[in-house]
C-alpha cells in the first residue's frame, strides 16, 4: 500500500490514504498484472475504458464524453505523457480527486 501512496504523493498535494486503499480494493486482482495495473495514455481503447468503466460507471459521471475525455487528458498531462508507467491507482485517484469524489472509495465505519 505504501508504494501506491508514495506514487499518488508525486502528483497530489494532500493524499487521502483511505481513498487510495479503496481504489486498490476497487481495482482488485487487475493490479496483479503489470499491464493491467498501468494506464497507457497513447492507447485510445484504454482511455475509452477509463472513461466508460471508471468515470461513468464507478463515479457515475454524466458529462458528455468530450468533457470526460478532457479530464482524462488532464491526468495524462499531469502524470507526464512521456511517463510510460502510469499507475492505474494514481490515475484513478487523480480523476476522483478532480471530481471531489474520493469519498466514494472510503469505507464508512458502522
């Protein structure tokens, strides 16, 4: 978990570690595969999957695709287009942070 938090800290001023843990839980078994644990900003099908599966389904965003694509592009820029190893956890964290939805990933205590 500390590796994920450390990576998020490279891009976010203040890190919600509970949200990072929640995103890790959300990604689940996909993080075991090096390829699936990364986001490639140069592959349109990958970015469409981030938009459709993460932003629309998980975060329930209803903005037009071009607006969601702008948000994804912004994260690609933030993480550096030349960086070929964009952690999926960090990528999702930055998107959730942009939309003020980190709480979606924080477990509620009963």
